[in-house]
C-alpha cells in the first residue's frame, strides 16, 4: 500500500494506492496520518480511495475507528472516489 498526505485549509487528504491488507498494518499507517492531521490543526480527513485496489475486513474496521475518532474530536471523515468493489465492501 502507498499513502500520500496533503493538506488544504482544515482538511488532510490521505491518498491511498494499491492493496491494503492487515499484514500492511493499516492501524499504524492510517492512525499516524490522522494524528499528523490533528497535530497540524486539520480536523477533517478525506480518504482518497481512487488508487485503492483491494482491502480486507481489518481495514474496514480501521476506517470505522477513524470515523469514530474524528467525530469525537468534532471532525469529519469523507471517503472520496471508491470503486464499485470498495463501495460494496464499505457499505
């Protein structure tokens, strides 16, 4: 999995690419990027899923954790450009 982090105003954009499975330790990667956003004053996170090709259920749980953590901190999570396969997995 590859990640790229950019910021725009109060929003952190995390672009994901490739396969994302539990062996990649998604908790560390996603939580680290979310924390970087919080530390930089960004309360909203956009997960750009356009380059994301595969994920397992551990990853879905991590996205749910991210959503709850952001809501507790008065932030928001937006999922951008999920493929049809990713939408079926996430919804």
